[in-house]
C-alpha cells in the first residue's frame, strides 16, 4: 500500500492535473494514512536569450504565483481532510522530481508521461526521470 505519493502536475494543463489527482485519490480511497505531495516544477530562465529581457527576480515572482495556483488547485481537487503538501520546485524537472522523491521518502510517483506529438516514444525528460529514479513510478498517457 502506498502512503507517501508524489503527484507531479503541470499547472499549464489543469484538465490532466485534475485527472491524475483523481487517480491518486482512487488508488488510496481506503488508506487513511495517505499523504499527497503535489509538486510542480518551474524550469529556470537563466542563460536563455529570453531571460535577458526579463526583470531581475522574475523567477521568484513566477515561483510565488505557481505556489498560489498550486494551493488553489489542491483546494478545489482534494477532500477537506486530505493530507496535502505543496511543493514548487525550481530547476531541471528530472533532477527536481528525483530529489523530491528521495528527500521525502516517497512510496510512489504519479505523473503523466510527456511525449512530443511529432515523434514516437517519450520525452527525454520523462525517460531521465524513469531511468534515474529509485522509487516506483506510474506513468500515465
């Protein structure tokens, strides 16, 4: 039975985020000890051409806004008594997801598998997460 679940959501795709939360809740419906760690990862803007046009400290304002959105999302999609922790990570998605899974002693990672529509197979970031992670992962398509 899974008690500590890391749910990776993309706040840019609320429909899929709602779907993965529902799946997590269905999986743990009879488990009163379930703790949901809902995470989203903000990739850094540093070093890109676009970052030179952004105001200093822009990353911090994006992270603050993502945190606010994540709290609103979980409030709307989890039952009142659910144990939910909000995590907004900043960095490379595969590194951050694996770090969170290790640091929080996660029992299961739930996430959608990203893929490019023009290519077969999974997105390189999804492959890196699956390859490097020591925890079980449920990839949804």
